[in-house]
């Protein structure tokens, strides 16, 4: 589907998407998209969503289910939660093609993933979106949107569902 004010089509990965031409500059993300993404979709390991423009894949992200432990969550979030594993949504990968650098596509992909997660949360429980920041640049990117670090794994961050709902409402 095309988002309001966007030139990109947001949709699940399909056979019609040209994965071979995609290059984000991070070898592991390129390799995943070109060689493994369709297998993960078929095996229901990850839902892969793409942004495309005129048939060209501009970016993609993956969403999966995840369980998190209360002891790992930021303290302010953990104190309100039961002590058993909790449901969360994993933003496993997010990448944009180098041809679309400096166009705000990373933010658009993240907002799309957040919007989809908020929509799904009415049907499938989640306390928030979890991401593993690959480096300091990625960490700061996610932090700008309100992601908070886990207590036990500093590069693992969570964006609370309440924050995601506000982001969607404000948009």
C-alpha cells in the first residue's frame, strides 16, 4: 500500500521484487535480503516488508515475534510487568538501498514498522518493539525515536507500545 505523502509502496516481500539489485552497503544485510529473506518468509520466521518505487526496492525491514524477560527490561518498564516471559515484536533488520541515501527512508521504514506493529497489537499482544543496534550510529538513530536500552544487553533496545501509539497518532 502507498502511504499518504510517500512515493513508496509498502508491501510484503514478493516474487516480483528484484532482490539482486539491492545494496545497502552492509554485507550481512545485503546477503540476508538476497539469499535468505524469502526462506524466512516461507518458514514463518520473519515477515519481510519492502518499500519500492517504480519496481525498485528502496528498503526493507523484518518483523518477528519475540519473548523478553522482565529482568532485562529498563527498570521503569520492568516494575509494572509480571515476572514471566513477555511478548514483544522484534525489528530484526532495517536497511535502505544506497541509491536512496539522505532521503529520510530509514525513518520512513521505521515508522512503517511501528505503524504495522501498533495495528497488529490489537490482535496479538506485544509490550513493544525490540531492536539490536549494530553500532553506535544505529543506537543513536533508534534512541531518537524513544527506544530505551535493556539493562543486561546495552545494544538491545525497546520502544514501548505506548510510545509507538503516540508516534502513530502524532504522524
